[in-house]
């Protein structure tokens, strides 16, 4: 399999990994990426976020600078938790439970003061 923008293609060692690869490849073939420049929040803008925020990034992301993202958030919005997943690219697998936990924990929570 070719290298993907989300990182090198890992070897598919299990039936589940091969099935996942077969599922993802057509997405990469037919997906039409966003072509306009992504919005960038200033440090001041990040510091004014008053809603619950969870950020999850992979340490080897090739589409965004996850190290800089983590650094900026820690400085500008220290109350925002950043899950920094080592040896992971842009494709964040197995994150459904952490996202669900975050959503359930913040359901009905007041905005950050």
C-alpha cells in the first residue's frame, strides 16, 4: 500500500486491520479535500474560548503541526485538555470512547469562566 497523507501505511497484520485498510482506501480515492485555507485562531482567540473543548492530535500528523498545536493551546488556553497520541498520524483510530466520555462529562456543563 502507498504512503498516505495521514502517515505511512502500516502493515495489516490482522483480519481487522486488513478490513480497515480496505474500508479506508476508497475514502482516500474519492474524498475531495477542503481547498481553502483553514481558519487559524490567534492566541488571544484561543484564550477566550468559553465552551468545553477537547483536542486530540497525533504526534506524527502530516496535515497539521500537532506539536505546535499542543504548545499553543497549553500557552493560550491552559484549561483545554490536549490528548497527544504518540506514533499516530492524522487518522486517529480508537477515539470513540474518549470522545463519548468527553461529551457525556460536558453535557449540560456550564461554560468555562
